[in-house]
C-alpha cells in the first residue's frame, strides 16, 4: 500500500496539501484496519462521537503540518 500518494509530499498549493493530508489520514486508517467490513462497522461507532471526530481532525492537522513543512508553505506570502 502506498501511504504517500504519488510518492511525494510536494503540492502546488496549500489547498492541494490539505487534500493530500486528508487522503493520507484515510490511508493510515486503511493500513491499520485493512478489513473494509470492519471499517464500515466501526464508522457507526464514531460518526456521532464528537470527541472521536475531533481526534480525526487532529490527525489530518498533523499530516497537513508535515506536508506544509515539506513544502515550506509558511515561508510563502502569496495566496495559494
């Protein structure tokens, strides 16, 4: 399983970086629990749990921070 789609963290825009972060977070879940039926069954357990959804947001934020660092996004002043 390719955990970094395309093999690179480089993105042209911050928006693309955020989308990559979300995809990478999903791939981590898939790698951790490869059984699609189990993932589908577990989805109902966290779909209505605010704390769990916040944890998901945190995972995406960590992935995005990694991508932003790889792209030096914080050093650019132009809107992307």
